[in-house]
């Protein structure tokens, strides 16, 4: 017996432990641009453990209501004496969360994943679909099932001989390993374009089916593969319902159609070298034209989207500019103007009926000085720069106005003549001029230069 201790130890452990599977996340199938062709949605599987149920009637009522199942069917499963009985799989997360909140003894909510196909019918015979157990049925899903499936995990709980969980015993959890992702050479944009073209031809010719292959003749990469009519990957078994009246021979033909594209997709460039390329060479120009149109449409759509964005920005900025302009006009129209003949005409400043560009030089000086003085009433003098650029008439008229207003002006000009009191060269005051300045005491008169 000692020699078989490990054997019987494992046997005892198998009896004492209950195992619930944790489904592994299936690998994602992508197109060549990283767009998802087949992905996963988190769902749950609802099960019951007969020996742990304390309120069977409540369990039956709540599960039938929340899962939208016939009460008799739920009762049959709940009352069945077994280690674990599945009630429903692929339950949406929102529903399973409500069941968890019920906290029903004996009801298990286990994590699971449901396959979903964002493009539904696109490349349906190439991609294929999975069954209820998340295993591949046809297409790439079954061809690469081994790498897409991953490895399931498990939750192990200790139980008594009657199958009841032992309180206080921690669960042992083996984490699942997600499946590997699959990147294909299919381009979803080209696939959609080719599908539309195939449907138009099928309708125009009233054909039973149309097949289109778009490929790179240099390396054999398949960009698009259409077998119209396609079927819904989210409801794949509707195809079976529609074929009830078909003969066995016709059903086999439909099944062969579903697997034909897969065999073509697995044909590589070396295999294609042994096949006739006459048809490919004949249609190469047409394929390139199709590609050009697809690229042009994509560029056009992108440009239109960018143009819409720029228009929104332009409209917003225009509104902001109009608001600032309105505020400016309101400020001018309501301003307390400092000169009797100064006014606002058509949202522009005018003096004596003339706009700024039509004013004389002395009027421009007068208006500027009056506005500055209005803003700063304590201002006692005006600084005039580059006096040599002003004519004598302008200075004379402006001088008279300054005297009238009791203002003084300090003026600068560029000169080396004797008319200046101080001459500065290279940043230094000349000595002889400085002495003359010190010996004389100039007399200033208000309003004169």
C-alpha cells in the first residue's frame, strides 16, 4: 500500500475536489491593418450544484425570470441530482451581475467569452465561426483552432462525501491562458468594396453566386476574397434553416462552398506558380484600377472630415471676432469723447467730419493728445519725437492748441546745428555746448517750442 501512496492520494483528492472550468479567452483575428474581424465579448455561464441549494423554489423562480427561461425547464435542471448542472451559457454580463447580487446558495456564475464578429457577413466563408463551446466550425476559426483556443483554467473547491463545499477551505484557482492572435492578409476596406461589386454583379446577372479574389500577384497575398451570397456570422445557423428543402446533394454543395475559400486562402505563392496566370494577368489592370478608386475614396473621405473640422474652427473663430468687434463698436459709441468735434461715424473715429487718414497732421496730434489726456487727466506735457518730420504749419497749429489747453511739449529732433541747446554725439554731451548751456539760463514759455 505504501508503494501506491501517491496513486491513492490523488484518487482521494479527485473525490474531494470539485472542478469548475474557467474558459480561456480566444485569440483575436485581425486584418492586415489591425482591424478586428473576430473578437470576444465577456459573458457568463450559469450553473447549479444540487447539494448546495437551500431555497430551490426561490432559485427556480429567480433564474427563470432573470434568464427568460421556461420555469419547468429550470425546475428540471435544478432538481436533477448531479455534481453540477448548467442552466444557461453565453449570459450577458449585465444579467449575470444581477444573479450574483441575488446571492443564491448553490448557484454558480462562471466567467466565459462569446465570439463576436464586428462586420457580421464580411468574409464569412473565409473567417468562419465557432460553436457553443467556442471551438472553430469552419474557415480560419477551425483551421487555426489550436492556436486560437488557448488553455482553460479551473476553480477547485474542497467538498464532503455528499458533495457539499467545506466552509473555511480556500478555493484553488488555475488561471486560464489566452489564445494567440491571428493576423491575416485580408484588407477589410478592400473586402467591403469587393463584396459590394460582387453583389451588384449577382443582382444584375441574376446569378446563384459570385466569387471575387483580390490578390498581390508578386507574393500571392490575398487582400480580399468574396463568395456571394455571404451569411451572418452572428447567426450562422440561419443558413441551415433556409436549406431545409434542399436535397442532400445540394446541402453538400453548400458545405463545399463554405470550405472552398479556406483552401484557396491557404494556397501560397509557390502553389500559384503551377497554376495558369493568364486570367490574373488579364485582370491585373482592373484590380489596380479598383485599388486606385478605393484609395481615392479613402483620401476623399479623410479630406472631407478634415474640411468639416476646419469649418467648425473657422465658424467658432468668426463668432469670436464678431463679438470682439461688437464690443469695440459698443465701447466707441458709448465713449465720453474729449473734443467737441470728435465723433463716431460708421464705427470709425472722425474729427471735424474727417476720418483719421483724411485729418491734417495738427488734427491727428490734437486728437491723440486729447485721448491720452482723457485717459490720464494728470498729464502736464506732451513728448514729440522726430520733430524734423513735421512741417511748420502743423507745429504752429498744434502749438496754438497746446497754449490754449495749458500744456507744454517736449520735442526731440535729429540735428547738429546751433539751434539746439544740447548736442549729443556717440552718447556723450559735447563740452563746448555743455559750457554754454551752464552759462545761460533759458526761459521757457508755455505752449512754445
